[in-house]
C-alpha cells in the first residue's frame, strides 16, 4: 500500500512539474529567448543590424495570442512545426486544458503520455497519432496558436530581407510586407506575379503563380510558408513572355505567359467575362515567329466553361479578344426644371422623345411660366462622348478658315467662341402657343429643360431719368416704358434706342419689335464731338477729293494722248 501511494505521489508530482514547465515556456517571449541565447554565446544584439530590428518590430503580439487567419485551419493542409501551441485535454481526467508547445527539435511532450515527433506532419496525422497512444481515453488536441518564424524575400521588391511570418501566411501576404503586393496597378508593377520561386530545404524549387491562385483558388499556386523559406521575385518581362486579353473581360490587358496556359484559363485570370461578353465568339490571333503575319481562330468557349470540352492551349504572344454584344438600353434621361407642375428627371428614348412629350409628362406649365425665356440646354460633347474643350474647338475651327481676315473679324469670332453655350435653338412660344411643330425638337440624353418664372418687368437703362425695372404691360410700346422710367435724359440719343431681347440678347430697333417680359431697353448717350473732330473730317474729305481729281486728270491725259 505504501509503495502504491508513493507511486501515485510521484506521478502527481511529475504532472504538476510538467504543467509548471509548460506555463513557464509559454510565458517566455521571443525576446527573452534571444536574450538568453545571446548571453550564452556572447553575441551582442546590437551587432545583428537593422534586419533584427525589423524582425523584432514585426513580432509585437504576446506569446500565445491569436494569429490573423484567412479562414478555418484545414487539418489536412496545415503542417506542424516548432513553436506551434496546442491545447490538450482528456475529458474526465484533466480539469483544465494544458498548453503544449512543439519543441525546437520538432517534438511534442505530453504529460504521462510520452514524447512524439510531429515536425513536418499534417495536423490531422498528429491528432491521430496522439489519440491512438491513449487506449483508455480519447484525448482532445487542438491547435491553439500557429507558430511564427523567419523567412527571406529577395528579388524585385521594394524592401528585400528577412521577415516574420506564421504557418498560416501565404506567399502573397508575405510579399505585401516587402512592398510587392499583387494589388499594385499592373501598369506600374515591375515584379512578376506568375513566376515567383519558392525555395525550401530538401525539396525542388516550386513556382508560385498568384494570378492562377486568384482565378482558381488552388492552394498549390500560393502555398503556406514554412521555416527558413526563401522567396525570390523575378522581374515582370512582358516584352519576352506575355499574352493579351481584350474585349469582354473584367480586367483587359497584358498578362504574363507560362507554359501550359490555356484559353479559358487566361480569361479567368483576366477576372472572367463581362455581362455583355459573347462566349460563342472568342478570337485567338497568333503571330508567326518572325511577326510578319498572323492567323486568327474563332472559338465557342461555352462547352469549355461547362466542362464538356477540354481547354485550348495557347502560345506566347497570342492575343485573345472576347466579342461584346453592347446593351443599348442606356440610362437616357432629361431634367425638367422651373415652372412646370412636376419638375424632375424623366427617362427618354433616344431619337424618339420630343420636347412636347416631356412637357406633357411634367404636367404642363404653371401660370407663372415665361415661355419666351424658356430654353433647352444640351451637354457639349465630342462624338465620343467626351466633354468638349471649347478653347481647343475654337482653334480647330480657325485652322482652315478663309473668312477672318481683319482684326475686327477675328475679335468678333473670339467673342462668340467665348460666349458659346450648349443652348438648343427652340421657340417655346411658337411650339406651345402657335402650334408650330417644327420647334418640337428631339431631346437627347442629359438635356436640361428650364422654364423660368415670368418676372413681368422690362429693364430700362441708359440715358433715362429713373433707370430700373418697369412693370410689363402687354402691347405697350417703347414710348410707354421710357415715360415710366422718367423720360429721356438731356444727353439721350433717342433715335438710336434699342430693345435687347431677354433670352437671346439680340439688339433690335424699337419701331417693329414686340416688347416682352424680361426684355431690356437701352437708351444710348448722344455723343458731342469737339470742333476739331469735324475739322479733321473735313480735312480728310478734302484730301480724298484732291486725290480723286488728280487721278482723273492723269487718266484724261493718258486717254487724250492716245
């Protein structure tokens, strides 16, 4: 009895010792371990240089803290190694789970269970091995925290060197740390994303193809990293190996070519077909080796996408174009503003919807609407739909002109070019009051129909006693508005008074012009010229007459001598 009791006490002591040792190991940080190693070997940490500083700055998590994951760890894919932290529990035997750490030698020691070599084995096989060693109980072994380790990245990256990664870090995430993120704009990318070399001790080099990984989600194309891995990033050499994919794909452009590439695979690498792509017409153009001629092939890739036919191999420098079937059902619309009953945005049918249709749908005009001032504004664009550069347009119109000879003509053209607007020529009064359908224009996408409110005034200014707004009176003539403005001033040139139309700013004579709300009346000043001005005119006229007489005499003499 005493021997059995002593044996149980020894086993309990060993179990307690294992638990204490495990807790102590888990509480040690990488910095503590490094300090202990340095003190034993006599290495000064400052001599390790900037690389060590970078590694230290990357590992900021406390030991045992969670590692960022991309998803649930796959026990068939995860490979166990030194530093992995496990949670171990035997239901009904252990009250609290134990934290077990894989040793630097790659072994996992379990209290009262023995030591197991786990390095390089999948998580599933390790679990099966541990469970099979316990016949009377079914223990639970769970990966608690994936390990971290050091890898090296070289090649065409912004910051080559050593980095801290974890057992759940894939190659693309490590490259982002070195400044070679695959998310960089392809046009500015200098590094390859399809020919990355992963060098691992004990196995042949393998090629990492990130483009295929993003297209097909095959982990072999973007594997998890291991201790001591070396990642080499070659330059992106599209001038040597490239395939072009254009047309109905989500990301058209040039892509790196690799042996074994195929037609539909490259389309998937280009992020797949667009909604308007026609998969029944995919053109593959192939140049001869000397580039002097090309041959085109047209394929229906629908059976390939459905898995009913094999994919079509492609070659370096091939060009792929996926035909698109344009959807002409665009978001065509116009905006109606101002004095209509229901202002707002209205859909239209190009080359079909007219001005009267939109006004009818907008409920017609309100009582305050000013039809003479209403207008339609149209976006000024090139035939390609690009906003018009008015300064460039003016220069293009001047390039081959044969009319603007004098400085005055050029100055006037520049004035008109500067004032150019996208106003559509339409007469609302003629259309809606007189029924002139020639003004019922077709509306275009983006047109703005504006119907201002009638202000019921006419603005009189210039040489009048009281310039300003005068209430509009239907049928009233120029004299009426001049009188309401206090009459002509002493310096007024009444005979040259002009009516300026409010909408067009056209200057018209007063005798036969109907004055409408919003118009302007301009009364100029009678310019009083000094006597010297008239004497100069007389002198110029006399000189001209003298020249004419002299020429006449000469002509008569010549004709008389003959």
